[in-house]
C-alpha cells in the first residue's frame, strides 16, 4: 500500500513537472502543495474573521427578533382565551339588549359590536405569520424576513433602563420606608 501511494505521488509530480528528475519533481510538487495549503489556511482564517464580524453585526437584530418572538408567542397563547371572553361579552350584552326589547340592529351593533372577535382573530393570524417569519429569520439570519419595526437591540440602553428601574424601585422602597417611619 505504501509503495502504491509513493508511486502515485511520484507519477503526479512527474506529470505536474515533466522533464524534471523524479526527486526534483517531488520536491517541487511538495513545495507547491505546501504553498496551496498555506493559502487555504489564510482563506479559512479570513472566512472565520468575516463570520465573526457578521455574527457581531447581526447579534443585536437577533436579540431584538428573539424578544419580539417571545412577546408574540406569549400574546398568541392568550388569544384563544381573549377571543372566547370577547365572544361571551358580546353575547351577554346582546342578551341584555334583547331583554330590554332593543330591536334596532344598528343600535345593537353599536352597543355590542360583533367585529371585536374578528379583530382578535385577525390579530392572532397576524401574530402567527410574524412568529413564522421571526423563526425563519432566527434560522437563516436573512434580514429581509424581519417584520417591520424591529430595531437592533441596544444593550447599553437596556442596561440603563434596568439601572433606572432599580433606582426608581429603591427610591420608592426607601422613600416609602422613610415616610412610614
């Protein structure tokens, strides 16, 4: 097996450098292979650097998309209950109006509009479509899939808001404790 590899390399070197002595052809071929491998290594390092830079660039958008995805998923989970509550409220109000002998359809619709359920159902469908787009963005990092209004997450602003929230809490707590004492 070793002889076959050696002979194959020698044949390849001689094919690459015809007219050269076998040892000289192998040396030149080896140097050429090493130079090619060094270039590949440089290309690989450059590609890694580009990937890291792209990850750094898109990271704030990914964080904003993840937050929006969680918010939308939470809202979608509550939608069936909200729709049911709205439907029940409309039915209850219409029964009350019927008990008061209100028969004017325009007046009934004004006091107990049926479109509230439709609005909630439309919102649920829109949220589901947004969730699908956000999930696709999270998987592909294709910014064209982002719904309108998503801005890069600003860690400094988030940290500042958190700090101000804690400060406000402490002022309320300490201020309340001081006033109570």
